C-alpha cells in the first residue's frame, strides 16, 4: 500500500507546488525544472523549500507507462 507524502499542483511554467507532509515534517515545496541540466544523469527537477528557498532534494522524470508518470525524489547532495 502506497502512502501519499506530498500533494502537488502543476503550474503553467512546468513547476509543481504543494505540501510535503509526514508525521514530523510539514513543508511547502516546489519542484522546479532543472534548466541547467548538463548531463543525462543530472536531475530533471530541483526540490526547493518555498519558505527558505533552499534546495532540499532532486527528482528525475520517469515514464511508468503510456498514461502514468512519476518523479523519483532524493535528498539534496544524493545526486
């Protein structure tokens, strides 16, 4: 069974915004497309804490099936 830890809304500029929420964390986040992607292995998205502006993670676009997509996420510095 999957647990939802973030609910995001896609914006017209291609970014996603919403709330990352767990038992201990409740943070406003934005997933911003990585305009400076320099290599195939570089993240497709940067995860930014909307209150502080700090980068807190990264994400890579993943095509799951013709009608589904996902963005696996990682902590900042794990890429």
